[in-house]
C-alpha cells in the first residue's frame, strides 16, 4: 500500500488509525523487522546455554533408569526453561514483532501489539524526552528508545521473547528519517503550532 506516509502494510495503517483521537493525524506508521534475530548477547550466551542443555538432557536420560521418578520430574522445569532460552524465545519474539505496529502522530507515539490480547502503549509528544535514543543497527535500520533503559542496560530492548523494558520502535526501516519526524513533531507540539499532516511529511 503506497500512501503519503510511505510504503506500508494495510494492517499497520489500520491498527494505528483505529487508535486515533479526534483531530489526530498520522505522520508515520511501521513495524519492527521480522524473522529470527540474534543479538550480540545471543552470540555470546547461546553456546553456554547449549552446553548446559546438552549436559542436562544427557543427565536426565542416563539417570532415568536408576533415579526415582520424582527426581527426574524435578528436572523438567529446568529443561523447559533451557528449551525456551535456546529456541522458544526467538519464535515468540518473531510472532510478537509480526503483530506489533508503530505510529507517530501529531500528538503522540503509539505502539500496538495484537496477540492473544491487544496491548496499546502511547506517549504524548510533550512527555517524550528531548534526548530520545537512536541506535543504528544497519545502514537503514535502527531502534528508537523513548526512555533510558533501567540500570543503563542498552540491550534490554533487544532481548528476544520478552516485552521491552522501555517503549521503543525496535529495528525499524528508515530509522533516521523516523527519528527526524519525531523530533519535528515534538517541536511543533511543544510550541503549540499543531500537527503536520501526512501530505507534508516525507515518505519513508
């Protein structure tokens, strides 16, 4: 779907449009990058998790014949956790990102996630910190964080399978252009000049 807001999916546009208040205008909509994604933390920790999982699985199999059933059953929660860490969280993250939609309007930032239940988070532009963080990941992709991560953990927003600690636009296309759009919208909202319509917002 080609619009004044760029090349975007019908689902993303409809998800954000459904949340608009009277007089609110869309400046940009988008979605996080899809598919299975590995972070630097994953590259470092996954081999350790894998070794732990293999050792635990082997121990459970070898001890099944000689260990009481209760002892074997007690290892199931740890096994499930390691399975989640190794595989499950990437699948959950991919599914959640597929159903997550981002929007910038002349009044606020909107994040909509539709899975079992719809989760909506919005921040009015005057409440968005002036020093929002743009983390460039690739040449035309990046993550925009609207608050400082707790304890200064910059990677907390990228932990697969978990909801981000801070509101963010995670791994979006055209991150620099979206960042500029947000800063301009902030300026106009703070100075009370009203919103910019989609027609005079550059396509992303």
